[in-house]
C-alpha cells in the first residue's frame, strides 16, 4: 500500500488533491516517469525530421510508432502528475449512508478495508502480475454529507505507475450507484 503518512483530510478537500507527506520513493518514481517521458518525446522530435517521407514504409515504421510512443508517454506523465487529484461525486445521501454504499461496492471489487475513519476510508487490493510482480492499488475515499471525493493510487515493486483507466471506471460506476435515491 502506498504510504499515506500525515493525511490531512481538510486540506485535501480544500485543495481537491490528496495532501499527505511524500516519501522519497514516491518522488524518485515520479521523477523517473517524467524523465522517461521527456526522453521519448525528445527522441521523437530528433528522429521524425530525419525520416524519408517519400517512402511509405518509413512513415509507417518510424513515424507512427514514435508518435504513439510519445502520446503514451505524455499520457503516463499526465496521469502521474494528476494521480493524487480527488475525483468528486455528488450524492443525495448523508455521510454514513455514503460509507455503507462505498464499503459494499469497493469490497465487491476485491478491495480489503485498510483504514476506516470518520471522514476517510482507505481500501487496498493486491494482485500478482506476470513474473511475480506484486501490484497494490489503494483507494482513498473522503466522505462528507452529499459528497464523496476519491483517488486510486497504485504501487508496484519497481516503479509506482499511475492508474490509467480504473479511476474512471470506478467513478462512472459510483455515480450510478450513489445517484440512486432508493439504494438500500
């Protein structure tokens, strides 16, 4: 689980970003991802002007992969920069009802309860990838009356990649669930 040392819930709500003490491993991971993205973008900028555009094979075999690689690098860097931003879901329920619905939903997705505080719920889910690569996703929910703020953080053994799409899937599903007034 990502270490959420000194999580400040009130500052997190005001800044719409998870405010917690950052460890050196998180900073190193962030800098590594940014560096790799910059290298791929600079490589593309350097190689594309030298490609022979008269030959269709050069266009497809050089330019297309470089553009796709640069675009993917930009998206990864963007997601890493915004991974602690809190996604907002408006509800029609009080905080206790929101907690009950969230706990039931997130546990059905394979997450286990890690911390259960008055205004903050933290869940984790560990999976084993290829080559015994352990991945832990941490879901952090900040709960108020008529409001749920959350983010999904991911931790790997080597590098803490951001979540790419799971935060959007969870947000869409929670908007459907928390939007239902007769949710018991």
